[in-house]
């Protein structure tokens, strides 16, 4: 790192780049902490950009900016400007892979540790990406990289089905059953089940709310009838005195019960309507996903080489 800094300050970019690459060697013991790796990668990217190695510069600058907390605000702006300059000279590929532990090769060269999404910088021209995983059929896609443009590719590997085993008895014409790995749970079926449960609950709530509403109406009729009876016996202020204590107390209890049942009816109907509307609208904002879709929310280990500790949310659409 010191040799790289000295060479960079002296304007010897090639010598500085070689020193920075040596500092980033993965088999170096002890390995650099993540913050220092981000700092060295940023300086290496700047040197590579000055040398015209735009693809390597874009890769190192992208990694460095992914851990921008290691840089000052001024350094972040400097790296961002350099990243934009490098990306104008190369093509950018956003690659999604399912299953996430499949190995990915770009033009026959492995991209390293498996992960569900990749941001790849390539030279302009035709390229091929391949994903492979034991027990699955390889997924291959070709794409044309354009200078300064981005493209996206999704590689979804199908489970490999084993051929039927031959029958032991030559005279037995019945074919042996084929054996294949158990399929993964269908996210679409799970979504259907959740919607059915939600819609059933909403329907039951509507019935319950309607029942409460009818009960509140019946109680309201009883309250009106008893109020008319009290007015006939003692006038409008029958319950202001002590002439009918028992009847007035019972009337107050009926009024409280009517109001409580009415409030319950309103609350249940509103909640059921909201649940039903949410369930129906989910067909638009959360459509069923096939097994090839990938939505991952996973913790990131603090000792990961290329990621800061925290939580990673990754999705493909």
C-alpha cells in the first residue's frame, strides 16, 4: 500500500497499480480489513482508469463505492466521477441467477463465489454467460455488450430429471418409475392459499358484521319502544327524577349495549372490507411468482469478503 501511494503521488500509475493489486491478493496473510480493501480498490481503479483499463477500473471502483463509508465525502465524489467515466467505455450486465448457489462463468471464466445477483463490466462485443450446478441443467445465454449501455440477463437452472432405471426382469414389460428430486414449494400456490384464507376471513367478517348490525338495529328498536313507554308514564323528563329508577337503569343498559354492538359492527365491517380489498388488489401489486423468480432477504456475515455486515434484499423481476 505504501509503495502504491508513493508511486501514485509520483505519477507512476503502472507501478502504483501493480502494488495495489499485490495488496488486494486474496491469499495474502493477514488479509486486509474490508475498509482498507475498499480504499485500495478505489485507488487501484483510479490508476487503471488513467492507464485506459476501463473494465478493470469499473470493477474496482464499483467494489470500492459499495463500501463508501470507508471514504470521505470528497473521495466518494471523486470515485463516483471516475466510475461514470469508466462505465461510458464498457458494457454493464446485471445478471440474476437461480438457484443462488450456482456457479457462473463469463466467456468460460468463473466469476468467483456464487451469489444470486452479479454486476459485471465487459468489453463491447458478444459474450456468453453460463450457470451450472450439480443436479441441474446448465443455463446459457448470449448477449451483445454495447459501450456505455447496460443489459440484464436471468439464468434459471431447471432440475435435472433422472432417466428411468431398466427393469431387472427382461420379461417384465412394465417400465420402472423415474426418480427425480422433489420439487421446491411453488410460491404461486402459497400465494393462492394466503389469498383464499384472507378472502375467507373477510367474508366471515362481513357476515359477522352484518349480524352485529342487525342486532344493533333490533336493540335500537327496543330502546325507542321503552323510551316511548317511559315518556308516556312520566313525560320527557321521566328519568331525571327518582320515580322510575329500575326502568331508567335498564334503559341506560340497553342504550350502552346498542352502542357497543353498533360500534362492533362498524369495526368488523371496516376491517373485513380492508382485508378483502387488500387481498383482491394483491393480484395486481403482488402477482403470483413462478419458481424461477428470486426474492431473497438474508443476513450478511460481518466477515464476508465483498459485503458489509447487515441485511441484503435482492429481487429479480
